[in-house]
C-alpha cells in the first residue's frame, strides 16, 4: 500500500488580485515541499476534471450555471470582497473536485491506502448555493458523496482542522445522516458559524470552537474529548480530512498557536480511528494556510504522517 498525491497544473491557473492571501504561491510552496527525496514514493496523479454529475451531488444545477455565467473571458470578476473568479477559475475548481473523486476511487480500489489532494481553490466555505471565502465547490463533500453514491458506502466522516469554520461543508451535509462532520476552529472569526450548539439535523455534526490564542494543547484536548470519540462512534467507512494549516502560529489571518507537531498528531490520531473502523481509508484535501513557509512545512508534515501509515 502507499499514499497518493493528486494535483494538477490547472490549479495554478486560477489567479487572484495582487496581495490576495489565496494566491498561486500557496500551491507552489506545498508542491515544492513535497519534492524532497523522502516523498519520492508518493503515487503522483494528475487530478481529472470533475464531471457535472459529480458536482451536482453537492450543489444544484443553478449554482453551477451561475458560476459559469459569472466567469469572465479575461480579467477578474468579484463574487464578494474575498472571492474572485477568472477565466480559468472553474477549470481549477473542477480539478479540485475531481481530485477528491479520483482519490476516493484509488483508495476504494486498494491502489493506495490514503491520499492527499494538493489543490486550489479550496472548498470548505462553498455553501449549497453560494460561492464565498475563496471557495466555489464543496470539494470534500463532493468526494464524500462520490464515496456514498459511486461506491455504495453507507457512512463517511469529515474532520476539518482549518482555523476557519467549514460553514460550506456544514451547510452541505446538515440534512444528510450518512455524513458525520466535525470541525475545530477559532471563534470568533470568519465566517461566524461553528458554535458548539450547531449539531446538524441528525446530531451528526460536532463543532469545537477554540478561543484566540489557544495552544496546541487546547486543540488536542478538543480533539480527544469531542471529535475523535464522536467520529469513532459514527463508524465511518472512509474518513476525509479538510486539512487547513492556517491554525499555525505564524499564519497572518488568525490567532491560534498550533505547530507542525500538532498537525502531525492530528493526522496520526485520525489515521488511528481509520485503522480501527475503515481499513485505514483516508482522503485529505488542502484547505487554508496563508503563511507560505508554515503552510509548506505543515503540509509536508501532514503528508509524511499519511505516508507512514500508507507504508506501515
């Protein structure tokens, strides 16, 4: 068994205004960090374009049509103050959603034990009918629904440790009892959702808000006391990770104090649950992270932990 890395050069073609935090350099930094000798055994795969039918498992046709209509032939159009769409944005976003579906296929086929999707734009803020927060499609939910619908799984779990709450993921899965969602996030902070009493229509959502300045110890305590027990009790047949690295102490957009060691710890604990309940099946995808140095080192740490499990 092994670990897959799914990405595509089209994800670099989505451009944003100068000094925008969700920049091309983010993915370049992650990919450069994964070029070292220790990553030579990654199974590297070009992410396919997601088909309309795959996207429509998460979003209505009107959402896709609206994004197509807003796509300029040149320059940039603004969806909101943070979210910009250019000529290649939807191609990049389709690669991201396609990466999740292809990763699921590889893991389910036994070709790899787990996978990391190094993609942009991210996805966890994209709500059912609304692109926002740098995000256009709910990539991780598209992957989760692909596992359910194309592979016949009955239950899957999503865990999001991005510093910002995955409001889009929560919106997309709120009424779906087949999908468990847990999120740790700084509060108060954009987008303002993620209170502990937001539990989903079937009690299948767990939110662990963390105060500004919280340390890795506080983060780990929340994972141990609430996220991991609830995830294991749900008995998912595949675990998805929304791997945002903006909870790092060096990130400019938030105020948590996690380090690379905390991301390695979280990855290993989630893989422990996967080993116990779903044959180690884990698919992870890149979300946030805006300090290029800590993003690169944290992503490398995350993938290193996945590889250790993939070859273990």
